[in-house]
């Protein structure tokens, strides 16, 4: 059994207001309900505005700091040109504010001030760190240590896709008090109630708590998935001061939004369906419309499966079209099999933005390749989708997966495919087993690198079939066939009409930086698979 951490037991409530909370919680009706083991009901809503008094209405308002960790892996690849807002934290901020908590979000990717500064100035009782990518583990651990060094009584919770999928990544961490495995809009308010009410944390569903031996063990019960119509719109204001930094290649400033959560497909390399356990849920159309109206002109809709449900998409398009504003740019991510059969739906969406791009996971140019990745689609659908998207006036972008097992012939097949179908706005990633996936578990014995900073899909985690240097030469040659090659089919000046004059410097940096993707030496310098003889494998 897990009880309140020592840090919270005595000195946590170190100012007089908080001492009042400590005693007041017993008069709080929610506390009594909790004691009877009944399900807690929602506290009456109060705005965070004008809430200077810790304790707030109802006596259990906490100060909660939500942190997007700094990116420690941005030195390689195009990461600096894809910087988006911490949308998950904005949803959590709305849910917490609705329960009367005082919430602040800091995006440490763009903060000059230290974590200690925020701990001293805001004096949070609870800090929630978002560990979305496994790449964020180092930043998460570093911030947790900084928080505890500044004030050991602060409760540190870490949540988000990666850490929830693979809590083992932080095994042994002494500065994390709980891992939240699920949707923060329900888990964080429940954690706040428990902390304020000094309720034993093992009664809070979907937490993992330190077992004392370095492991984090689940509390047992699991929070059910949220009903999306009850999810409040994200708190955009909480990150507005960082807005100018948010960017997607040449589109800036950028807003992200969500209309759908989860995916029903089962691609081998993907962690989304495993996190959401194969579910796919939709935000209420009127909420999406309000959010769409509230955000700016460049929008990345981060849904993993846009147009997942035809009826819902029709309804949503109707809602958005009824709103006058059109965006400058929209990017969505979808599947070829959905797009190939939904030309009418695509035509309905197209007027919503001046420029509208679709990002596809093409994954492989061959049927065998798609099958081995459990893509559940086929090449004819890839070609149909490209045709339909182009005919409907969408920009086509996408990604292919390069398997470390590729032979030279596999690279040639890929090059021929992209050339034949004139697919040049592409990315290429190296097949990477994401921690927490069945694929990762099944291939553990083969993986030789467990340094999470190498899990950006641009590093080799075991020796490839081809000699390493040659593999990277061919991988780089693959990148050279894209529009990012400034010596290739699209010259740098041909980008200019697409870019706001103020952003030319930024574009120049993208092009300069992306040339690294075409340089085998850059990859070799990053290569960490331990030395040893090159594997001899039959082609
Ligand atoms: C947007 C996005 C990005 C953005 C960055 C987003 C950001 N703010 O940092 C960009 C485009 C830059 C990006 C880049 C990459 N991404 Co990405 N990305 C996503 C995507 C599509 C959506 C994330 C999102 O905003 N979801 C919406 C919000 C509402 O959900 P959420 O963040 O999960 O938050 C909820 C919960 O997780 C939880 N929660 C979150 N934080 C916290 C904190 C606490 C304390 C608590 C209690 C709860 C909690 O509550 C939230 C609300 O319900 C996901 C797919 C997915 N569905 O997760 C992939 C995903 C996270 N990305 C992935 C990958 C692989 C990458 C890249 C490596 C790909 C590449 N090579 O280009 C790079 C790495 C970037 C880098 N160097 O750090 C993988 C992650 C794999 C992994 N385990 O590491 C995912 C899962 C995609 C996939 N198909 O597998 N990505
Ligand atoms: S369709 Fe996309 S989101 Fe869904 S499982 Fe496949 S890769 Fe993941």
C-alpha cells in the first residue's frame, strides 16, 4: 500500500494558507464522500481568475504547474522546425481550472528562466510533467530533479503517452512521486483531490506509485476513457506567450488542435493504438468549431486518423463551414485507404483553408512491406489516395519506413516508386520499436541501444543488414530525392513564393539544417550500436 509521500506529510503545507487547507479538507464534503469510498463528483466550477488565495473555494484548490520538458535531442534532424504547443497540458489545464485549481503551463523548450524560478515564484504544490515522446525522458528526469532540489515538498507527477506506455523508462527515478497512465483531464483532478484530502494515493485509479525498489506499480483500478463531449476545450491562453515559437516548417505561428483521439488500426510500429487500446473517440462538433474559431491561421490537426468516421466528419465539416473564417494552412494526418474512398468528403473539407496538406503514412512501396508492418492496406490504395487527394486540391506529403534489414534492391524499389508516382514531399524514418509496444517487446533481444535519445526514428538501434556506412549512404540518397535537397529538384529560390518575407531567415535555416539529413557522416557520428563484427546475413 502506498500512502502520502513523506514530503507531503509534514512540511509540504509550508505557508499559513496551506495549513488551513490541511485542516479544512476534513470539512470538505468531497473528503467525506471519498472516505466512504464513493465516486467523487465534480466540484462546483470556479474561475482561476482572481484566485490569489491558496485554498480557493471549497478549500482544496491547489497550485499546479504543468511542464513541457525541454527538448534534449533537438540537435539532430528536423526537430527544431517542428515545434508545437503542449496540447495535452492545455486540456489538463482546463480540467483543473474547472475544479478551482490555479494552473500554469511552462514550456521549457522556450523558457530562459529556470525551473527553480517557477517553483519559487509560483510555489506549486503539484507539478505535472508531460513525457509525450520517449525522447522526453531525459528532460523529464532533469526537471523532476530541479523541482525537488528547489523544494522537496512539491509533489511531482509525470504523465503522457510515452511514460504511460513504458514506465520502465524511469525506473529508479527518485524524484518522481507518481506516474499517470492515461488521460490527464481525469487523472490530474483526481490526484489533486486525493492530495488535498490527504487520501491514500493507492485509491486513485490509473496511477503508478514508487514501490520502494525503484519500480513503479499500478494502483489497480483504471480510469475509464473520457466521454469526449464532456472534455472542455484546451486552455490556449496558458501558452499564448510561447506562440511565436510554435512552427511547422515554414508555417508560423502554429496552432495544433484535436478532433479525434485514438485509432482502431494495428500498425506494428505504432504506439497510438496500444496507448488508446484500439479505441477511437470524437470531440463534440460544436466544441471543435469553437476551438477552430479561437485559434489562428496555421493549423496542424494532430488526430492520428483524420476522416476516421464519415458521418462524424461530414457533420464537423458542416459546423466549420458555417463559420466564416478560413485558415491559411491546415495539415491533417490520414490513411490512404480512408482517403482513396472518400473523395466527396475531401471536397467538402477543402474550402476550409487556402493551403491544405495531407500527411500519409505510406510506409512501404510494396505489398509485402505493408503486410510486414501490419498496415492493413495495399499499394493500389496508396496510389488511389494520392490521385484523389491531388484531384481534390490537397498537398500530398508522407512518410516511408526504412527497415534496417533493407537490401540495396529495397532502396532501389523505394526510389523507383517515389519517382514513378512523383512523390517528393516525403520523410523517411528508420524502423524503430517504440518502448511499450508489442513490437518492442518482441524484438528486445535484437535491440542493442537503449539510450532513449536515439529513439527519434533517425538512428539505428541494431546493426543493419548492409554495412552501416553503406546503409546510411543509401538512406541519405533516399532523402536527396525529396524537395528538401537544395541541390536537387527544388532550388532554394523556388521556396520563396511560399514564404512570408519575414520568415526567409527561418527558411534558410531549415534548408541548411535539412542538408544534414543527406550527409552519411552526420549519421555515422551519431551511431551508437556497440562495436563488433558486421553481421553476416544472407540477403
Ligand atoms: C503532435 C505530435 C508531435 C509534435 C510535437 C508535440 C509536442 N507538443 O511536443 C511533433 C510533430 C513535433 C512530433 C514529433 C515527433 N513525434 Co510525435 N506525435 C504527436 C502526436 C500526433 C499527437 C500528440 C498530441 O498532441 N496529442 C493530443 C493530446 C491531447 O494528447 P497527449 O499529448 O497524449 O496528452 C494526453 C495524455 O497523454 C495525458 N498527458 C499528457 N501529458 C501529461 C502529463 C501529466 C502530468 C498527466 C497526468 C497526463 C498527461 O493527458 C493528455 C490529455 O488527455 C502523437 C500521437 C499521439 N496520439 O499521441 C505523436 C507521437 C507522440 N509522436 C511520436 C514520434 C515517434 C515522434 C517523432 C520521433 C517522429 C519523427 N521522427 O519525426 C518526433 C520526435 C520529436 C522530438 N524530437 O521530440 C510517437 C511517440 C513515440 C514514442 N513513444 O516516443 C507518437 C505516439 C506517434 C506514433 N504514431 O507512434 N510529434
Ligand atoms: S493508422 Fe496511424 S495511428 Fe493508426 S495504428 Fe496505424 S500508424 Fe498508428
